[in-house]
């Protein structure tokens, strides 16, 4: 439980601090090259969910976020016995979900800024919360598969 909450708190802090600095230092729509043609810091306002889905459905996305947070907390309790190695990974998901929820409640959109391209293929701009959610879900699934194969 301690690692679960520590990871959630760390992700939340890193997410909110990074978004604060992006908003203070980069104008909306502005893009700053870090690695030319590969990585830019691009300040955008995402009014939807992943990949811009459900644009301008803020109330619905807030509700889904709250339900997701409740589900993560419930899974953490259940997984702590059966899949003890998964609970820390759920902390990544929780921290990211809360980080994006805070943005939606404060601004009505999520601040995104990590902008990657490779060989002309452009990935949608995202943030640290999105990265934590994705990594956490992948790790949980991988650990659950490993654990179920052992038993």
C-alpha cells in the first residue's frame, strides 16, 4: 500500500509540475524542438480523451475519470492478495488518472506537451500522466500474465 500511494503521489506531483511549467513557458500551440524532427515540447489543450476521442465531452470524461479512480482503488485492494506485484504498477495508473482529472476540473481540458515524430510518422501529443497510465497498465497486464502462468 505504501509503494502504491508513493508512486501515485510522485506521478501526480511530476505531472502537475511539468504541466505548470509548460503553461508558464510555452504558449498554447507553440512547439520547441528538443531533438529536431524527433521530439518537441508542444503546448496543446486536449479537450478529448486519448487521441482526441470524445472531444468536448468534459462532464462525461470527468465522470469516467472518477469511476476509473474508484476502480483502481478497488483493484488495488483485490490485487494486493492475489497479485501483490501488481499493486505498485496501479499506483502509476492512479497518479496519472488523478493528474488528468485535475486538469479537466481546473481548465476543462488536459495539458499535453510531449510531441514525438519518427520518419514522418507523428504520434499524438501526450503528457506524463498519459505515460504513467500506459506504463502502469502494461506492467499490470504483464505481471498478471506471468503470475497466472506460474499457478
